[in-house]
C-alpha cells in the first residue's frame, strides 16, 4: 500500500457519513457554487490533525499526491502536514515545501484549505523572501489564489508588518466575491487589533467604497458608537 493510500485509509477510518453530508452544504459544493463537485469523508479537523502528525515525515512527493486527491480531507490533511513540516524545516526544505505549495496551488481550493495554510506556509516563508508572488496571485483573477495572497499576509501582520496587507486590501477592495470581502475585512481587523490608527487611516480613505461585509469585518472590534458611525457613513 502506498503512503498516500495509508493516509487515505487512516482518514476513512475516522469518517462520519452525517458530517460528510453536512459538509456538502457547508462548503457550497452544488452546481455553480464555489466548492462545486468537492467530496468529503466527514472527518473532523482534530482527527485530520492527528493523522497529519502521524504521517508528518512522509516524502514531499507523497504529500503532493495527497493534494491531488478528490477528497477534501485528503487535501486538508496534506496541507496540515506541510504546516507541521515547515515549522521545523531547514532553509532548503522550506523552499521545497513552498515550491510544492505553489505547484499545487489549484488544489488549495476552498476557504478552509486556504485559511489553514496560506499564512503558515507561504506567509511564513515570504516574511524574509521576495514577496512578488503575492502580486501575481492578486492579479490572477482567481478566487482562491487571491484569498491565498490576502491570508498569507496574516503572518506579516503578526510581526507588525502591514504594508503588503494594506496594498493587497486596496487591490481587492472592489472584488465581487463575498469570500474575498471576508478575507480582506478579517486581515484589516487583525491590523486594527495591533495598530488601530493604521486601520483608521486606511478606512477613512476607503470605507465608503468597501463592500458592507468587508467593512463589518474590519470594524468588528470597534466600540459600538464608532462602528455605527462608519456604517452610517458619518466618518470624515
């Protein structure tokens, strides 16, 4: 049995048919929806993390094979293994992990896959490397690549480095998709949690044109009176 087959079998042992059915709706897998055609075993994230820890030392080629699988939990578990690996990898392996992530980026194709990996893999690597790839992702016109670019900046934000996050937020401000609105608003909120004046400066320039969901996420932690002033367009 191949390593991929062993990992898949370990996940299937933890499957739950009821949860799998619920995930089909939760992750919008219907025709024309963002997760169209995705399939699930119905494995909880804690169980996937346990499997990831069990197989964290498998060759990167096997992780790549797992990322190609049609089952959602196989792809998420592959990403969780990469997250485990990059935390303790040397420089050469970090580069190999990021190369694999970018090679298989089209398999990072739902919001939970993005949010579990983008900052921890791509962001963590780019904190001290050339970040031009983020602009390539933003301008790709591809929903998940754009969300990856935005969420990758979370690692920079945690280090009080806001420049790229603010630039990408500007570039995605007029995006049509709710999942981008939420991602941008979330990252702006995280900037505000660390440096509220920086967020307020950005909002004063952009809040009147920001989609409502994006704005609500960004100002979620503001005092209620201030939140209402933004929502009512009364901030000058």
